[in-house]
């Protein structure tokens, strides 16, 4: 199935606004993370991002670079 020009443009714009971070856990750890995401009813990406947000809040880290800049001033 061919992808329309509008879809390609929208996808490019969306992807340009996102960062890409790759993690490579051992297979057993990856399976455990995937299972935890499924049991929580979240996508793998949302599960990991929520976990990171919780950890950053726990450590008092800003959740965005904008917050970091505000805290430095």
C-alpha cells in the first residue's frame, strides 16, 4: 500500500520533534520489562517513560530542559 505525500510529511514532522534513545537490556530483562508493561495496561514506551519520569521526580531532576534552565537561573 502506497503512503500519501501528506502522510509522509506528517510523519517526518512528528519524527523531527522526537528524540530517539535506544536501550539494549539482556533478553530476560527485556522480557520482564515487556511483561510489566502489559500487566500495567501501558505500551512499552509509555511504561518506560513513566518509570523514568517517576525516577527523575524522586531524584529532584527536572523533567524537561526548559525546567532545568529555569532552575539554573
